[in-house]
C-alpha cells in the first residue's frame, strides 16, 4: 500500500509538472505573438516546424519501441539505453545536417533559413531528450525530467523577454529555443543516470536489434508525423508567413492539450506491453478501457477549447490573431481523433504488429497531401485543419481494424460514441442556448458540468473503471 501511495503521489506530481511546463510554453507563445505579430511569428513557426520534421526522420522507430524494450522482464536496461542513445545521436546529427542544407534549396525566406540554422543543434539535443523521456515514463519517476524541462523553459522565457526588449528578429528566438533544448538535455541526462547508470555504447549487434524492431514503426511514424507536422511547412510554401502565424497559435494550443493526453497514453503503454502476451483477456479489457478513457478526456478537452476559443486566442495572442478561432475549433476535433489513434497504436506495439500500420500511414499521407494542396490555397489555415481531420479519420479507422485483427474482436466503440454525443451536445447548448457574454469561468464550469452529467447519465463514464485502470497502470510499473 505504501508503494502504491508513493507511486500515486509521483503520478500526481508528474501531472502537475507537465501542466506547469505547458503553461510556460503558452507564456512564451504569448510573448512571441505580441512581439513578432502574425508574419514574424509565422517565420518562427515555419523554422520550428521544419526542424521538428527533421527530428522525426532521426527517430527510426526508436521512440516507439524504447519503452517496450526496457519494460521487458530481465533485460539489461543500461545496455539498451546506451546503444539507443548513440544510434539516435548519429542519426539526428546526420539528418539535421541534410535538413539544413536542403533548406537552402526550398523556397524559404532568409529569416526562416537563419532560424533553421540557428536551432539545428538544439533540435538534435531535443531528439535525444525525447528518447530518454521514455525511461522516466517507464519508471514513473518524472521529477528529474520535469525539473530539467522546467529549467529549460524558464531559461527560454528569460531569453525571449530579453530578445523582445532589443527587438530581435525571428531567427534569434529559434536559436534561443535550441539553446534551451541543450540545457534541458543536460539535466535529463543527469537525472536519467541516477535511475539507470549507463554510458553510450556502439554495439552493432544491439543496433541491428533496435533497427529491426523499430523499422516498421520508423516508416509508419515518419509518415504519420509528415502528415501531422507538414501542415505548417506547406502553409509557408503554399500561402504566406502570416497564414503560418495565424495557424501557429491554435496549433500550439492544440499541441498543449494533446500533451496531457500523451501523459496518460504513456502511463497505459507499459501495462499494455506487459499484458499483451501474458493475459489475453486482460489485454482486451485494457485496450477497450484505455481507448475509452483517452477518448472521453479528449472530447472533454475539445469541449473546453470550443466554449472558450475566443477567450483563449485573445488572451494568448491578442486581437491580431482572432481569425484563428475557427482553426482552433477544428483542431480540437483533430486532437480527439489523434489521441485515440496514438492510444491504439500502443496496442499494436504491444502486440508486435507495428508493421501492419505502414500501409495505413502511407495512404493517410497521400490523403493528407491531396487535402493540403486542395484546401490550403483557398482556405489557408482552416483548410490545413480540415485536411488533418479528414486524414486522421481514415487513419483511426485503419488502426481500429489492425487492433481488432490482433485481438480477434472489434474494439468497443460504445464509450467513444457516447462521449462524442455528449461533447457535441454540450457545445451546441453553449452555441445556441447559453449566451457567450457569460464570464469565461462560468462558461467553463457549466460546460464541464453539463458534459460530465451527460456521461454519467449515459453510463459512458464509470469512475470506478477509470480508477482501476490508473491503479493497474501504476502497479505495473512497480512490478
């Protein structure tokens, strides 16, 4: 009981820390939007989005299989970590170098190219940090990585304020972001070695094992992030920096909300990995429960974003970005679908069926590109958000089918469907019945209450089931 209480406290601290980090990120966005305006912020977001795409190509599926590999019974965690890190470092450095050179062949402007160059090394560090984050996730001891990220975030706030004071160009802010990532990695490495003492290793045998396990997801993961993160880059190429700026605020808000869902997905992933082969009935129950919980939480977040969309945009970026309200509402729908897809993807990883996802991601990328090229020129950011929803609907359907084949029965959609009905009903009530002039806090409290009451009335929400799922997940880490 004492161990479970300790782990529960760590989980609560993890949630608090992640929320704090997200708030720091939103504060930085608020400063940047007011200093740079839509066009300057668009140049900043274009460089950051491009560098983020480069990080994805350096993943090679390692991020997806890392938690699974170190969660196996009796494995040498230090050996896996050391080899995975050295492999990621080599890949990230080479691919980032190629990305910087390629940026001079693409139709970016001078400020965007300078931003890509200034932030490149920092994003290599960020790639390593993302891999190590899985270790803290698996141990449910995230105090260290949270402290590292908060420290990096506070340093970034200081740099952003100082650069704003001297009226710096957008590329300086990209460079400061990269510098904060380097500081964050230093802290992450320090605390990771306190959990599992390791050193960098270059063992070709282990590299081959990691590459063989990760390659199926490397293709799927790369294609997946290309369609998700290609939006900002294509907006810059097909439209204008201002369009990227207006789109950048809603996508930052959506990403921040999705970050909360990723915490719970990371919590459930080790439990799925442990039960996939050991207890089929338990695994099927966990797949249905975790998918339902993630979906209900995602819809709840979407309800809040829709009800408070105008207030959030005004508070975070000011009236110059008010055209991003509709984009935010559309992205909240994508957020729900994407969280569900990511949760089910963890089930395919646990079943070692990740290779089955590749075809679905290839088709999804094709759908996304067609939708981007068709919708972005006339509709700008609204078109990009709509393209994301269209492509994600297909991918979610595909992953549902893969998981259903893996567990020999359909994934239960009862809870997600009831959640969607409750969420849509709540938003409709606020759009057509309740006055938008009500204070934002009142609207927030009433909307959440209405949504929860609908879930309870439909029996979609069962608190005992959620509590049991969280306790099982925490307990699996102790084992």
